[in-house]
C-alpha cells in the first residue's frame, strides 16, 4: 500500500500531490511541501497510508466523533 500526500484547502477540498511507496519518501516530500505554505491561506498538507486513492480521500474527509471523556484542558 502506498503513502498519499494531499493538499487540503478551504472547505476540505483535496488536491493529490503524489504517492510514494515508502514512509521515508512520503514524509520528506510532505515536510518539503509544508515549508512552502503561506500561513494566510489556511491550507494544510496531509500524508496518509491507504489501500487506494479513494480510500485515502474518504478517510481524510471523514468526520470524527468527539470524545466526550475529554473536557477542559484535555480537549
């Protein structure tokens, strides 16, 4: 399974930046891309390990449930 790197823009719009066979290559590329970001845009780069591109996108866009055990400073 490959590692995918996506640029996540406003409104959770994903733009695939590439895929790599190893964690080391994907992490290096993700870090290099993050250095080029303009903080004013609100964009992010996300790396994910997934079976295919569709699964990677679905996982990144999935809403996570709030853990009700976390309160105050834990949250």
